[in-house]
């Protein structure tokens, strides 16, 4: 009996079906399918196809995230321009208006990821501490292996 191996192979590569499920579906003896699959590296081909699919998904998600970030930045820029225009038009600012503008500016700063000098210095200090901790761990680590029965049992 002849089987459509390209169809079976294609389905295996593009799905999560097992060899047994394919054998049941197509009426192929398991040992025959295993031989063909091994000779044609079906498992490796499935892994490559899955990797390509995962890569495409990750790229698409990253692209959407970047587009979302660009929109957010654009809106923040427009809001900042509105604040500037409003401030230019106002002759006198009351304390309530100042609070609202300050709050809006802080939100824009957060959206844009603008960090103050103090924030940057704090971040650098944390990174330096992590580096020092990592170096200390590397220097302090020692592994001791003890084998019972002496070397004669395990060595030459």
C-alpha cells in the first residue's frame, strides 16, 4: 500500500500530532512511519518550523509594542505642546493651575522615560553593587568532591 508521505510529513511538521496519531489517521504502520520520519529528519524539521513561527510571533509583538510606544510618545508630545500653548496664553497662574500643569508634566516625563540625574545615579549605583556581588560570588565559590572507597574504585 502506498501512502502520501509528503502530506503526512507536512501535517506532522505543522501540527502537534504524534507519530501514533498520524498512523491512526492515515493507516500507516508505526514502524514504517518511524523509519521514514527518521530518514527525513521530521523532528528537526518540526523544531525549525516551530522556531520560525515563534520568531515571527515575537517580531510581530515587538513591532506592535514599538508602534504603541510611538503613538504614546506622539500623544505625549501633543499634550506637552498644548500645555506650552496654554501657559503662553495665560497671564496669571493660580496655585491650582500650577499643580495641574506640574502633574501633567510629571506624567509626560514618566511616559517618555525621562530620568533625573538622581535616578540615573541611583541606577548606576545598583548596577555597580550587582557587579560587585557577582564578583564576590565567583571568588567565594569552591566545589569539593569526596569519593568514598578511595580512587582505586573509580580510577586507574
